[in-house]
């Protein structure tokens, strides 16, 4: 039971979310539930890149500002960002001011447009990497996340290492890593059973 804590509402949750109400809300409402909206997928892979070397809580607290300055993570709009946009973002203290990560997001937006042309949607590409069997042990990478990272890099994406790819897979529902006994684990299973994988 070390991976669980009981909240004030009497519900067992994954221990990692206990540090703040914002974390609990993210755990209960988002983490692990399957997603096929392309802009949400792009947002998550972008924010996971910004998280590199930081905590997810830091990113979560700034997410509303990231959404504002990156146009709701509409990659069709971000792909047109210029050096002037980069300079402006580097002055914006509401987000993570890291030139490499900002430029990677713009680059990846352009690559996302190419992917949609080639694959039909981001969702149809990403969901190919759902493992045939859910992992039983806690990990930071998997064979699927390593393969996903390798393919994204081959296509020119940046800040998409295997650990980043695995965290993305956990969050977007390709992997259900809610702890055994977590109330939300079974809700995620049900949501996945009701979910149609994009073709």
C-alpha cells in the first residue's frame, strides 16, 4: 500500500499526487485517461519537453500561461512563430524561459503539421505505440517509449527522449500506471475500454 494514500474523502489515490489539490485534480481528472485530440496530444508532448530537469508540478502551475502564449497548443499557429516570438517568450516569466525548449516546440509544431499530412492525425500515429500488455512494474521508460522516441527523432522532433515519451504515454492513456488499489485505476480501464483507437 506504499504507493497509495487515502484522501480526506476516503478514496485511495496514487501517492505521487498527495502534495497539492492541483495535483490531486490532475490525477483524478486527466492522468491516464485516453486522449485522441491532436492539440491536447501536442500540448502534452510539448509540456513534457519543458519539464525535462524539472518537476511536473512546476509545469502544471504554469500550464494556463503556456496555453496562452502557445495559442492553445494549436501547432498550425505555433509553426509560424518567428525569432521575434522566441525573443518575446524568453522575456515571459510566467513560463519556463529556456531557448532550446521554446525553439523545440516551434520545430515540433512544424513536424506535427507534416505528421498530420502523412498519417492523418497525431493521434493515429501516437496510439500505434500503445503496448499490447500493460506494464506490471513501475518504470521510467519502456520498449514502446524507446521506439516512439526514436521514430519522433527520426522525423525531426526535439526534446522527445524515451523518458519524456513514457511520461507522455502515461498521461495520455497509452499506459495505465495508476497504482494497484488506486480508485482511479479502474476508471481508466473503463475509459480505455470505451475508447476507440484512431485509425
